[in-house]
C-alpha cells in the first residue's frame, strides 16, 4: 500500500482544514465498486468499462483517488458515479475517457460536491451532454436526435466545457403548398442550423440546461385548386428552444397573391408583380429567400429556397445541403412554378424536408381523376439535434 499526500487545504467555517492523504490500494480493480474515503484505486478497464461509485453521505474533506491502471480508459471509460452528490457542481456522473489519467476528488459541500484537486486536472474528467427524445443515432463521438413529429428533447446532463455543453441543431419548417392552375410554387420552409450546412447560414450552437425542450415539427401547406381556394396555404413553424423556423409561404393562385414566409411563395401567371418575400419574420442568418414573379402570362413563379430566390425555373429556389444527420441531405428547396403546358409540374414535395409544393399545371391532373390544375402539398419540416457524447 502506498500513500500520496495531497498537501491541499480547504476553507471550513473560516479556518483552513487539512484534507490529509490518500492510501492507495495496489490491487487493481477490474469490476465496479464503491469507493471509501481516504483510499485511492487503480482501475483496470482492459476487459470493459467500469463504474466507480463515490461514497454516500460524504462529509467535507472526504477524499478519493482514481488512476487508469492499464491506460485503457480512452477505449473503456471509467464512470464516476455521483451516488447522490454533485460532481464539479453538476448533478450528473462524470467520465474519465483519456488514456492514463489520474484523479483526486475532494468533497467540499452540497453545492459543488466533489471537486478535482491535488495532482489531478479538472480536464481529466469530461462531462458530456446526455439527453433523450426522438430517434437517436450515433456518428463517431456524436449522438443525433431526429424529430419528424412533435416530441420532447429532454436533457438529463447539461455537460461541461471539458466534454460538451452545447448542441448543434437543424430546424426546418413545413414548406408552402403550391397554387392551382398555372400559379406559383410554394416557398421552402424556413431553414435554421448551427455547425452544419452552408457557412453563411450557420447560427450559433445552443447551451442547454437540465430540462425538457418541447419540439414542434411543422407540417407542409396544402395545395391550391383551380377555382376555389386556388392559393396554396403556408407551411407551419418548427421550433426547438429559442429557434423558430417559419413555414414557407403558399404559392399564389389564379387571382390571389402568394404568401410570405420562411421562403416566399411564387407569384401567379396573371400578375407581374414580384414573388412574396422570404425570411419573414426576419432572423439572422436569414432563414430563406423570396419567390419569383411570373415568367410569362402562361407560367407562374417559383417558390424561394434556403440558399437562393425562386427564378421561375423548376425546381424553384435552391435548398441547403446539410450533414448534421451523418449523411448529406438537401433541405428547404422552393416549389416549382405552374405552367400552361401539359407536362408534370413536379412530384409532391418529400415529407420532412421543408420543400415547397409545386404549382399546378393547366392540364396536369390533380389528386382526383376528374380534377385538373391542382398544385402540390408542401413537405413537412424536421428538427435534428446533435452533440458530443464521449
């Protein structure tokens, strides 16, 4: 048995108190165990991860030492179970995930709990965000929570600056529906993201706290018909924490103008004015672009997209490639224009993309066999949250 004197003092009711020493147990631990104050332990994770549970009901000055015995804690982590007390001021377990690290923990008080001191470095323990909610996948050292419908992103550990304490996000709103009868394409759902996608559109990662964050995923707007309700409706907002992406503007109808939105809807074939505005309400970086005016008396305008305005050309304003999910996917593309030609105006916008719906064609059948000129529904939105977890 060896002894390491910390030589560390702490303030106790106005006086300095000697913490004392750690007596090291030289028999390496290979399975989980509960530590005893005053002892140090060599923890061997060669065969798998191990949890070291700290003493229950500790007193000020209690001390525990931990050392990675076989330099394997980077592969098989050592988890420090808090056993009801805070560690570094957080009500969550800590993880040693760096090869060969040693750690001295001293219990101070109920607020801070166990603090790293003596020969240890605070960075020897890394506290990461942990959370539940949505469909969870992993990609390298990151966890990804995908919401294609309403839910709750529940944070159970807010992390620390030595592990992770912020999350990146992709929040895409529902796209606008396309207008009927040679009218405008729907605008793309608002696009807001951090850490991924085109650099000019990247916002700032969000800090999180231990709480539940309600998730709203906006549905796409409905298509316009020929003679009644011939303007597409706007998409619905998507929301995560302080981030709200606005639904895409519905495309114009035969005689009704397009709607503004995350990206604006395209104008109708009989009106020469500009398409509806995007980035409405305004945010920075902008969440979308405007739709376009008609390109001729026979063609409506295209909906705006995340990275550019509508131009009257299929498939509308360009979307934004984003790899937050681990694969590159393009979100928030504007809906195609309507046309007088008897050709398809475009497929219905994909779900969970925030794409705008295409405008209707003169001669393009709608959902019912006897109906013509219908636009297309907008695509529904999506919310994706990603953070480092190890």
